[in-house]
C-alpha cells in the first residue's frame, strides 16, 4: 500500500480582527508561507442598531467563501 504521508500538505491561514467603530471591523488575513496578507472590512446593515451597511456583512464573506 502507498504511504499517504508523502501526499500531505499543511495549509496555514492566519487572521487578526480589529474593531474600527460600532459594528465595523477589519480583518487582516493570509497564508504566511506566501508572504501575502489581505485586508477585509465588514459592517452590519442598519437592521442592527449601530450597523451602517458600509461594507459586506461577515455572513456575506462566509457565504462567498463557500461559493468559491
């Protein structure tokens, strides 16, 4: 039987979130091995007190990732 350990690849994704104001947040995320990091801004809609709808909601990002 073939040794499957030769086919394993470890994928690391790091993310750090900070609060900007009210429900608006920024996440810096990426894969350290590539040396690339990306910034994402999210906000809730005005249907939540304090939300202003200035950016996609966290749920929108999650669903978009699943679609990819």
